[in-house]
């Protein structure tokens, strides 16, 4: 317990809890004392996957520590008075979430260290000139607009909680509190998910392929091996060490190993090769101590460990296949825990990527969240939202709230959930921390694994899958490192939106059965609500459209020819491209672009054409009535079609390829004729382009 600075008598007793009882949710854990050197904010956090935060008072200079401690106590336990919310921006709330409390106090610690460096030993001496100097210090760090804004807002709260104290220190009001913060902030940039780079297709493709294989093909093998592993590790503990009947069996087992030339079961332990004591004990019915004593006392067996080390194959048949070949000869006793970790990680990847959930929402799912639907119905996932959950006063709800609109689950996602339900107890979190600690068991009730742990698990899974791809002679399925850095957990959602917007017909380059994901996401979510992933989809669709317009503008500017029923509309849209390039950072900007029918331009390389979508003229509407084109069902004779010179070249190249296939002699006559007919149609489209070609200046071919 440290001696506290002589603050006003209202300062709490050092021995009382730093969180008042009225702020604690039911069942909250123990709370640190006001005078402790570490304040753990865990009791305030009801989100099972929420970030666990601590305030370390040792990080504050001693002269300013107790002043900041007292104001932090008020920040945690008291709301901002309504008077100070009236003139603030709409994002201001009377209470902060535990995570934002932690970040705010971290910003105060940065201010305290800055004060200490500049000879300010008490906040009583903090003047308006000091605020200007501090602002220059923050701006010089080169932070984003969002980061600077968070720091300036934290300083406003510091002043508010001092100013409203019965015995204020007298901190000067920050000038941005009176004048508004716009003039004190750098230029706006994309925020949050909108600034996150999507995972490159070269990385996402094989990563998802291996995750799906783990869930759909390998899961039964891994779970069976885990059940046997648990039985084998429990058995030696119940075998009596004094049971003399097991000793002959143990000796016979090693004599058979020695005479047969088979390798000795070993594991890697702390960087060295050791006997697989538990594995051997389970096979022979001996206790661990009996095995250890027998091995340590026999120099010949010690030599065998050195010269003939081997694995510990589990007595479980391998059923999972890759192209008709078992994915492994046998699951090893020493790798079962790691495989279970990889299985849980694969489930996370499949759910996060193929639903568009935020990572925290995935970690908040419970067993039973995806019940079996009525005949003919779709699987739906019922979960919680945390990021946007607010109470009636607009304050953040740490426990989250049930989503009004459930998530749509396609078959691979349902399979992943069913695998997780085989791992965790009834009604537990699907990523329950205790159930998913396969290597080191830690009791941690009602908590999910953290996003930080999954960040590492995803990387470990990628390395494991790449090693397996090499061992199975599948180098094309090695997962390359992403150019933007770690895969992480937050990028799956943005990547899904990116691929839906830019890859007609589906995802990355996966099998065709997953092609309906585009429809499931855009239709099912949009038909009932604008929340969830839809804003992110709008932004990605708008960015894709803006990039298409920019490329079209550049092509037409150098005299590229254009043809087709929608040629004039293409030229008109291209003239407006510079207005939108690089400015799509918010959902509002995205909807402004997408709602303009004159700019609804979509490049469709698979159809060797561009679509200037007009709902009333679209032939793909006969397949699906929608406000966006079905680029995977493009009709060449549609009135919305336009072609550029490079499309005509591609048509000719594709026609030549089809003719080569038809003339190869290896195809049945009817199929060869169909290919020749298709090649003829492609050449007709190319010839039609050259006949009707015009330019942006109206010059004919």
C-alpha cells in the first residue's frame, strides 16, 4: 500500500474498492483496492471475448500519480454531467466502456509523463499555454486524425471531471473544448474496418481451403484422437504403482520393440528427445512411475532411445482424405493437443470469413446458437453484437445485446459450429477458454479465448497447413505470407466484403459450391436490415466502382475504342470518375456513389464486357430480381453491355483457345462441335465491336 498524496477529503480510503458496488454487474469478480498499484478492469467487462484491461499506476510519475488516480476513480464511477454533453459531438456519452476507460487513462499517463519532462509537477499548474504545447507534441507524433481526436477527447474528460469535482485542482480548460476540435486535428483518413487492408487472394485462398479441409475432412480423425488421448493420459493415473502384474507386460513390450527393430516411442520435451512415458504406460497398463523406473534403470533401452527414436501413433484409424489419399498415416500422441488447437482455429476462420461477423461476435457465440431449421429453411446463427450495443442513454453495453437480425449460415459454417459443439459443454461458449486449452489446462470459467491468442493461433495454423502441403506434395497450396503483415482476426470481415465486391460469382477461387455466398450475404442481410456487414459491403462495392470508373476514364482518354448498346453511357460515366477516386471512406459516401444510376459501371472480365447497370433493361433480372447485376449470369445481348478494345482482344484469344481444344482430337465429336460454335460466337462479338467501335471524342473506327 502506497502513501497517497494529500488530496481533498473526498478522496476514497486506500482500502476501499476502486469500483463502487452500483457499477458492478451481477457475479463480478473481486475488485482491487483504491490504493493498489494495479487496477484490473475485468469486473466491468461482461463481453466474454472482450479485451482484459489493467491500469498500472507505476507508469505515472509520482508527483502526478495520485491526482490522476482520483480523477480516474471519478471517470470509472461517475457519469459526465448532462450539462457537458449538450454541446459535445454526437459520439459523446456520459459513461465510457471499460476498454475506452483504459485507453483514456493511458492517454492521461502520456500527459503526466509529458508534464514531468517539462517540469510540471501538479495538474494545478497546467495552464492554457501548456495545452497548446501539449497539442503540438501530439501533432508532431504523426498520428492519424482518429488517434489525435481520442487524445484530445481524453483531455476534455480530464478537465470535466476535475472541473465538476467539489474541490477542483483548477486545470485550465483545453482550447479545443471551447472552440471545437476540427482545427486541432489532422486531415481525415479511413477509419477502423474501412482502413484495414483485405487479405490478399494468394494468401486467403489456400488458408480457407485448409480451414475447410480441417473442419469437413479431418475433424473426425482429430476428435477421435483427442478422445483416445484423454483416455490414455487418464489411465496411468489410475494404475496402481505397486501393481506387479503390469511389470511383466512392460518388460515384454520393450523386448518386443528391441527384437523387432521398431522405433521406440519418444516425444520432444523442452528441446530434447524423451521417452513417451504416459503413452507407454497406457499401452502396457503400468503406472507412470513404473515406466520411468524401468527406463531409467536400463542402459540398453536408453541407447535405443538415442539410436531408434520414433513417434507415438494413436490407435485410431485415419479416415480423412485429400484426393483419395489419407492426409496422414497416423495421428501422433505428441501432436494431438496441437491438432485440436488447429481445429478450433480452422472453425474460427471458417465462421469469421464466411459470415462476415466481427471477431468479438464470433467469440461470443454459444453452443446451440445455430439450431436445425424447419424443412426447406435456412440455418441461422443467433448471437450478440457488442461493438454497437448501447443502453437507453446511449452508453456502451459491455454484455452486448442479442442481434435483431440473425446471421445466415452456409453449409461450411454449420459444419464448423457442429465441430465446436463437440468440443465444448452444453450451453458453453463455442470458444470457451477452458475447453480450448488443449496443451496447458487453465480454469477460466465463462470466458472466451482472446483475440490476441487467436492472432497467434491463425499464424500457427497457416504454418502447419503449409508444412502439410509440402509433405503431401501440394506446393500450390502452401499459404504465402501476406504482404500487409499478419493475417490477424479483424481482416476476415473486410476480405469477405472485398471479394464479394470484386469477384463475380463468389470467393477467392474456391469450388463452385461456395459460389452462392455472394447471394447469401448480400440478399439475406440486406433484405431485413442495413446493419451488420452491409455498410462494409457498400464501401467495397463503391470502391470497386470508383476504381472501374478511373480505369475506364484513363482508357478512354488515350483513345481506346468502345462499343455496345451502353457505349454512350460508359463514356458519360467515365467523365465523372475523377470526382470519386480516393474519397470513398465512409458508408455515406459509398451510398452516394452507388445510388447514382449513371455511375453503376461494373467490369466483368469473365464475360469480356462491362455492365452499365439499368434495372429495367437488365436480362440478368430474369434470373434474380435485384438492384445490382448478377455478373455471374451476364447475357451477351443485354442492353447494358459495353466493350472496350481489350475486351475484343480477349474474345479473340478465348476463341483461339477453344478452337485448339476442339482440334486436339481428344474430345468426342459433339463436344468439339460445341466448342467450335462457341468460338464462332466469340469472334462475332469481337467483329461486332470493331465494326461499331467509337471513341470518347465520337470518332468512329
